[in-house]
């Protein structure tokens, strides 16, 4: 795959990611939910930290996380360029392009959204608001896809979790997260094809 095609893939994913996030941000308030199907909902939340909502504690934790992400993106971008230059497998190039697109998509939220939008609590946010909710590098990542495939109480005979309420699959994510997960999945499932020589 050429570098031009790899960059085109990155740009398409970025556009879909940002359009979906801006739409949700300017049409939903925090925790508003729309049922598409019983097992698929659009549920708007904002993620302050890393995957699964993890955060780095302290006043500068969010800034450290955002700066780390930016450094990581430069590393991933170099990996993509190097993989194309050395004519590595398309499995590797596509996987790295997906990871790059997802990482950049979430960085855009972290860097810009704090100064682009007002907050979404009990109201729909306004883009380019006079009173934004944050500052540069302190934005929150918009998540919206929710697939609670099964929800209910587990059988009482199960050890530890028996009788407790359980939701499978309870993560809420965005297009950028899907791109990163798909890229990593390709590297794991097609490991030999991705890293083997042509």
C-alpha cells in the first residue's frame, strides 16, 4: 500500500470520527441516550482520561496524558512512514494507519474541545462558545456507542458475582476507539502476515 492511500484511510476515519463527535456534542447532553435497537444505543458521555476512563491523578495529570498522546502519535506516524518505505505487509500498514487515525482523533478532543465547546451538563453544547468548559490540552474525549448486548442478574450459584446485576458489554466508545481496537486486533490475529517479510 502506498503512503498516499494510507494517509487517505487516516483522513477518512478522522472525518467520520470528528463529524460523529461534533454531532453528538451539539445535539445531546451528558448521559442522554437514544435507542437504535435494544442492544445498541447512542449514549453520550465524556471521558477525561485513558481507555476505560482511567485517569492520571493530580492537577497536571490530564496535561501529561495529552502530551504523552501527542508524542505517541509522532512515533506511530513514523512507524507508518517506515512501514510503507520498507514495503512491509499491507496488514501492518493498514493496522498502523488505523491506530494512527484513532490516536489523532482522540487527541483532537483532548487538545481542542475544551476551548471549542461549553459544557454538556443539562444542556446541549455550543460550538465556539463564548464561555468554553476548559482550556487548551484539557478537553474531554466524546464517546457515544453503547452495546449492552445482555443485561440482567447473574445466577446465584456463580461464585463471587452470583445474584449481582451484570451488563455485557458495558463499554461506551467512539469511532477513534474502534479504529485503534481494529488496528491492534489485526496485529494480534494476523501477526505472522503483518510482521513477516513479503
